[in-house]
């Protein structure tokens, strides 16, 4: 028996468009490059990624309802691909899967990655962190390849590496927000190498930690440099035959490189400022003049 809509989680009662509009994500600007049919499909994939992430992110690690919400969306994913959706989002995902022959496995991998956030993050090395980033970010890019019209096999290495680069920028610009919630995604080995305590990476760090030549500055210089190299690695994997189809993904890369430049310029002050954002006019400029 299909439950009444009022008995479902709030996000399950909303359409993909309503979910996307509420997010205000950088991802939405990429929709402008797609035909209406592809745009609807991408909206369904994006909205699913959004509600899965919100199930844990907004509740916080260890929250009683996070496991239940995540489980709900995992079941809805399977129902959508089985042709038995019970939510507006599930129906939209079902339609997208039929039209573009979507593979559910990347979205399952996303759920596995988000599930890792049910416990406070503790990654010893960057390689350990990459496993998480490939699940929560690279898997999203891989899922979108058929919607973009790119060859899903040829373009997969590019999507995987770009996802890691995008996610690492998110980690760097969210240091303050994550720190205030008791989270730190940066590799513990890198923190020790620079003499940085995880507790310093929050909105009220020790004054001495913020010195221009201090430990936090050195850590951020090293890790923003690493992020820049991740983008270079992704760019080297961009298949020429899919360059046009991957225009939305390439735009996301340019927006996040802009964000990385802003984080790099702020240095330790990223812990004292509101979350770094790319202004709307800048996104439009990048969309109109930055991608060919």
C-alpha cells in the first residue's frame, strides 16, 4: 500500500524543482546548457542527491532520524528504478532513468558515501579521504554523464577526478562551518605535519593560529595547492569527443576554481568570514564567456 503523502518526510512531498530551488546550489547554473528533457532529468538526479545529503547533513552525525531518512531515500531509489516510485522525486527519477538509461549504481554509491557521515569524519591520509569524496561527489558526476549526452565510459575518468576536485574545494571553504559542528575532513596526517589542532578550525580559533606565517596559513597554502592540482588532473582527462556534451560539468569546474581562488586569497581568514561564494554575476559571466 502506498502511504498518504502527509505521512512521508517533508522533502518527499516536494517536486524536484521545489527541492532544487530551496538549495541555491552552484550546480543549478549548469542546467541552462541543457535541452528541456535533459534539464528535467538532471533536476531529478540533482534533487535526489540533495535530499540524500540533507538527510544526514542537516540532522548531524548520530542524529536519531538521520538513519531513518537515509534509509527512506535508499528504498525510494530502488523503487524508482523498479518502476514503483511513491514520491514526486521518485517518479521524476524513474522517468529520467527510462529516458536516458541511467545506472542506479552511482546513486547507490552516493548513499554509501553519505552514510559515512553518520559518524564524525576521521581520515588519516588524503587517500583515505579520496574514498569518501569519490562516493559523495564523483559518483554524482558519473550518474549525470548519460543526461549530459557524454559517453559514460570514455568520460568517466574525467567525471571521477573532477568530482574529487569539487568536493575538496567544498571541504576547504566549509572549514569553519564543519568545525563548529565538530567535524574536520582534512587528513589528520596533514594537520600533524603543519602542527594544526582540529579544534582550531572553527569560527573562534586561537589568535596565534591565524598569523600570516602560522600553522593554519601553511596548512591552507598546501591544501589549496593540492586542490589546484586536482583540477589540472581532471582537465587532462577531459575527452575531446565529449567536450561539448560536458559543458555543464566544465562550467562547474570553472565556478569551483573561482571559489578556490577566493579561499586561497583569504588564507586563515576563511575561518572568520561567512562561507565563500561565487556571486551570481560571476557565475553568469563564466557561463556566457568562460566555456567554449
